[in-house]
C-alpha cells in the first residue's frame, strides 16, 4: 500500500478491439511524477482518454507497459489497483440515492463514516451547499443527479473520488461540460484535491491546466510537445496555437 504514484507509459501501442485497424496509441511514452499534475491536451480522438482507460485497466495495451512505481500495473490485483485511483469524468453518473450514499460509494470496500464523507465534501467545496439543502446529506440526487446543478453534481463526484483518499487522481475533462461560473468553483475544488497526489488530467479548456507541472500535447497517438505552460507558449507550436485560438473564442 505504500506507493508513491509515479506513472509511466513505455512504448505503449493500443487499438480498441472493435476497431483493430485504427492505432490509437503508437509507441507512446509518458512519465507523470508522483505528487505532481501532468496534463494531457490535444485534438479530439488523439488518444488522451485512452491513457486513463489503460490506467483504470478497462483495457490492456497490446504492446508495451503501463507502470506504477516501476511495476507493470497488470501485476497488481484488480481490487487493489482501483482503490489507489480516484476518477472524475466529464459527466459523472450519480445514483438515485442520497448524497451521503453517493459519496460513500467511492469506497465500497468498507463502511465509510459520516465524518469521512463530510471531510471529502469539504475538500470538494460542496459541504456548505449540501447542508443548505433541507434534507442535507439525505437529499436524494434523483436519476443521474437531475435534481442538483451541474457544478454541484461534479463536486459530489469529486468528493466521491476523494473519500477513499487515493494516491492518484484521474480527471477526464472534469470541467468542460460546465458554464464558466461553475467551472471556476469546480476548478478551485480540484486545486485542493490535487494537493499531495499524482494527478493525470485531460483538458479541453487550456486555461484550467496553466499551473500544471507538466503539459503534454498528444496528437494522433503520439506526444508532440511537452513542458510547462510558459515553455510551450515560447515554442509557438501546437499548444501555442490551440491556446491562442481558445483565447480568441473566449473574447
């Protein structure tokens, strides 16, 4: 259980079984340092989300290795590996249960205490909103969380990911479906959530990854650029062009 959270992809090749002729990752090499945020960006369909799917072991690479602290993740038991990972996706599904049960579901290997649920909710910046509801933590989320706002729904999902205190946090466009105001609130929650954890984040809005220790530009299954925000802007390459295009759109 004493893992640091260093992630490596070594010469990974991958195709989805349903589309065997389409190579999604091609000799893909990536390193994400423990307790740092590594952000993946690039065009749609470039292979970013596939990296998360491989870490979660929804699939395994057909060549190469995905390593955690130098060990191939296929060496770890499937019940253990997910317990080290917190995953927040673009549109997380909330169950037709209470907010309490939705958060507690993040660690279904044991009985999660109310104190742990509230601690996770505070880190996710959603506790105050929950206790403002008439039913508090007993508030029913409704089908797919339809009774609460998009920003609140996402922060509950963050709390659910944090309640197991994972060493690694995986964020797949966690704010891209939100309006600007909700995005800022959720982004603030994610800044807290990332503290002390390895974070691999996939971003559409590049402004949300500005402070990442490493930004990696992926295109057609390969890494094209890598560096800090300032380094990539100075290169005036793919990242620079994507960033400038988004800034123009925001204006």
